[in-house]
C-alpha cells in the first residue's frame, strides 16, 4: 500500500495510527498523532529507553530530534497527498530546555510550501506549548 | 598532555558506566574507533530503525542520535573527563540516503572547548568520511555541577 493511500484512508477515518505503524522508526518511538480540526499534534510517549542522560534524567537529544523529524514528515503527509515520503534535506535544532522524563508534544508550522521543497518549523514542548523544549527548522524535499 | 583513553577502556566505560545512555543502548550504538581528532561510533542496520519501508533506508532520526552521541564522545575524548552537558544546537545536512543492510559510522571531532561550551563537527558514512551520508555541526553546553569523572579516575 502506498503512503498516499494510507494517508487517504487515515484522513477519511481521522485515525492516523496506520500511518505511524507503517514507518518502523515511528513505531519504535511509539509515536501518536492527534488531529483536532486544523490542529496537528504529534506525541512522543515517555519511555525509559529514550533517556540520554540518566543522571538528570533527561531525554536524549537524538530522541527529541528524531521525534521532531518524524512529526514534520507526518505533518506533510497529513497536509498533502504525496506518492512518496518527503525526504529531509537539512535539520536545525535549538535545544531550549531539558527534556524531562515525561510525554513530549510537537506542533508544526508550514513556513513555506514550495513546489519541490517545504520549509517547516517544529516546536517540541512538554508542560506547555509556550515553553518549548526544542525548536526545529527543516527543509523537506517533496515526493518526486 | 592529558592521557587519552584507549578504545578498549572507552568501550568498557561506554557499556558499563552508570552514566551510559539508555537511548544509545537501545539503538545499539557502539564505539568503533578513537583518535583525538576523530572519534567514531557505529550503529548496525536494524529493521526497527527504518524510516521509509519502501526503500528500507534508516530514518534521519537515527543519524541524528548517532551524531549527537558521537559529538558527546568526541568532547569526552578531547577533555579526558566526563562532564554533564546538554546539546545546545545541532545542524544536520542529509547528503544521500544510507544504504540498507549496512552499518553506519558516525565520526566527530571536538575542535574547541571554552569554559561553558564545546564546538563539534562530524559526519555519518559507511566506508569513508569523504563520502558522507550526512554532515553535522553542533554546540554543547556544560551544565552546572561538578565533573562526573575526573581525568585521574578515568585512567586509573
């Protein structure tokens, strides 16, 4: 089944679980997607395996970053019917606060949707959306 | 000059230390080789880390974690001591997809340390760092608190 078909059926049912299940790495992170009207939220449920610094403890920067990249990819699949997965061109992350041992949320803003490239801003937060733990900026090459 | 740990000592420390990262272990990151100017970690190919089931290419997030960890590794080697630190920022350019079924190496060098910050750069590749899958730069900040393990304790 092609991603466009999976995302079409997910859009019809508003259950995005099958889309997440189709990507092994997203399944590994146990990601969830929650869509309310025009609001897209990607959720990374806390798991002990996501810890990078067991002393604090704090989430691994690579776990937070990988989660945000997934959020951007799923956001694009939600926004548009692409026949293939968007490919990350580059990814910039500023880590603003310690990622604590709790669930993390990501919201995505399409800064610019071009014909070939989409520029996204991805904000990851835990306690409140106005206290982001990380801010990501990335370019995705849209499906060829 | 500060004594530098050998690969075996580092590998042992990496796997047994109470400071070892569960996420690194979960991804199966292993020390591969170490020189003062190039510290390399390895991640084996695994189905659970695939980002695109059609092409079976590893997800970018795996490369992010590999390089983030290699950066931490290179700072540790540069300073010959373990300090608490946090990634301040990270930039990754994806040059080409990783080849399915092949392990990926993440090499890094810490090229500047100040009182508060460490500056690092590196790349992910299969055989040669001259043919990278991704290139990256990052800045880490030492978080307040004492050195976890001093130079003397490490080499003892």
